[in-house]
C-alpha cells in the first residue's frame, strides 16, 4: 500500500513539473504540492524546513546544469579584455559582463 502511495505522490510531482514547465511558472509549484499532498495520501507530512532544503537543492542543480550547458555550447565567451576595449579598433566594448 505504501508503494502505491509513493507512486501516486511521484506521479503528482511529475505532473506538476510538466505543467510548470508548460505554463512557464517554474518549479516552485512543487513545494505546495509536497506540503499538502503527503497527508492526503496518508504519508508522513514534510516540514517547511525540509521543503526549503529541497527547493534550494533543486535550484542549485538547475543553476549548475544551466551554467555547464552554456559553457559546453559556447554561449558564454571566456575572452574579455580587462578594460573592455577591443584590441583591433580600440573602441569600447558595448557587450555585457562575461563570466
């Protein structure tokens, strides 16, 4: 019975992730789901402290994944002059900050 409840909870989380991504609302919608869903399924409720930790870890994982993907596909330039001046024509560089 507990396995069925966990599968139901995981199904609700996956559905919420899908709808959050589809609607562009972000993954923060998972926290209320994990706060209210387990007691409805007869499972032990999660505390706000645990939910905050899960949200922070999820955000950190998304940040690291995005940074590595941007670096892998060269969406971020690693070359920038310290003064922000292009060497070829001595004109100020109008670009943004580069990591």
